[in-house]
C-alpha cells in the first residue's frame, strides 16, 4: 500500500505469526490437492480430535473415573499433545504466580524491617535512660503503626485490578494498548467476526516440557553413548521419572540421571500418545510420498508437515533437530589432539528404525487382520523407516518456508485482510533490513 517493494526470503515456520501459520496450512492443503498425486485422500488433522474408544479403553476410563479421587490425574503420558502442552503452560503460570507472591512477601518484609529496627533502637535507648519520655520526638509514637499498603502506583510488578474501570483514564488506555494483539492499523479487522481470533505475532513454541528436557539432557550427556536408545534401562527408575512428570513436578534432569533411562522415557512418551505425532489422518499420504520422484518427495513432505497442528509441528521439529544431532555423532572421530572419540553408532537409519513406528502408524488391527496382512505390514514398516529417515536427514529444509509459499499466504490474506498484509510486509521489511 505504501508503494514499497519487499523481497521475501525463506524463514523458519516458527517465526510466522499465528495467523500466517493457519493460512499456510490452507495453502499447503490446496497445493497438495492440486499439484501432488499421492493417490489418496488428504485431510487436515484436527488438533486434539476425539477418537472412538474401544470397549476396553472405555472400561479403563470408567475405572479411572471411580479412582480419580484416590489417584492423581496424569499430566503428560497417554493424552493428546495439545492437552500436555496446556498442562505444562498452566503449571508454569502457577509457578510464576507463586514466585511473584514470594517476591511480594519478601519486598513487604524488607519494607517493614526499617520500622522494626527503629522501634528496637528506640526501646534500647529508652531502657538506658531514666528520662525516656523526653527522648521521643513530637512526631513519633511510642508504638509504631503498621504501615499502610503501598498505593497502586507504587506497587512493584504487574498492576492488579478487578475491572478496567478501577483505573483512571490514562491507566485504562495504557492497559488497553498493552492488551492489543493486533497493530493499530489492523484494529478494524480484528473487530470483524472470525471463527478464531488469531494473533499477528509468532505463537510460543509448543513443545512438551518432557520432550524438551529429555532432548536437552541427551544432547548434553549422551551424544557419545554407544547404542543410545538401544541399550536397556531401569524400569523402576523410568517409572519413577514418568510418575514425576505425570504429577506435574518440575523435574530437573542432570548428570546423575542415566542416559538410557531418559532415552527410554522419551520413547515411552511418543509411544503412548493417543494419536501419533504425524497423525493417523496423514499416515497414508506420508507413506505415499515414496511413490513420487525423488525431487518431489522432499517438497511434498514439507507440505504435509505444514498440515500438522502447530503443537505437532513444533514438537516434530524439536525431535528431528535432536535426532539429527545424535546421527551427527554416530561415526568415530578424532579430537584436536588426535585422540579417538568413539561415535554412538546411531545413524539416521538406526534412529528411524527405532522412532519411526512411534511417530507414524495407524489404528492397530486385530490379531486376525494382522496375520492376513503381515506381509503388507512389513512393507509399510520399511516405508515408515524410509520416510522418517528422510525427515531426520533434511529437517532444516523441511521447516523453512519458501518465499513462494509466503507469497501465497499473503495473497490469500489480501482478499480478506489487506491492512493485516500491509502490517506483515512492513514487519518483514524491517526484519530483513
């Protein structure tokens, strides 16, 4: 609108705003339908979609309901990924609130200390003088009063009000300005009725605390561990870690924790997800990418990843980043002094063999179906490994959004939100400069 020209460049998908990521999902879906012949129906996965429960699972659920008062409610394992992240976020907000309250108490105590010291000094001086009554100044009382609470304007930290009308006019306007998620030039568009209110800012990285903690621990302590993810672990210690994460405890993984226990915990989390990380809706499309020409496979995998809910996409990125790092330490190397450093022997193929079945699978069949389709399952297992291996080896490219895709996203927004497009282009121009 300003007449300026903005040259787009490839950017990480996590740097896009919430609104852009939603439109990117639609653009990727359209391109997959128009340009990619995967030979199957493609649907956009739903975030936290409810699945049909088997009779056994329903009975288990009823049993858990009865014992809910006696047992804790899981916070991490065996639940939809979006719920895990919501639990993590609620726990973090609770922790932050508790820290804030502790700081407020400390500040209040520090505020009272001078009064207590003054009173103590006065009592000491009065006990040492027979004329204590004349030692007091006219403005001082024999017993200090409890200080009045600090005025709202002097309180440290965030302002706490029951209603925005409690504030004066200037404060009210300031609070309203701070709460706006859209720029001033896009406010008229924000007020329009929309199915969802989407921010023009990048959303926080949606990766479960457990996944990030395990990856960080293994990156710090386990990259040189031979056979990581293949060597057995202590079931008792893994169960204890699992229960701690499930209870929402702030677990700190350090060098005292076994590499193999943490590795097993990460695998268990991915295995127990109700819906796999790559979702059941996209199982066949992901597998069928292997039917395409080699130069088309990567671009199609990328579009399929963009169909994933943001929490799945962000968690997949963190996991693939970690697995790529592990694979980068598979071979033996030498340090600067010529000393040999033993590799972990976990190539991208080995890692894909271990993680593939946990990341990409469909509803389990009955025993009868399994016996009839055993050969087909073997072929699918090979395909799953090949797809996940390609993802590990190309994870950086898969999560970079090309200028062409960004342009398609902006064009789709231009039809409904031209002011928003103007704002996004201004921001991209300022970031590139």
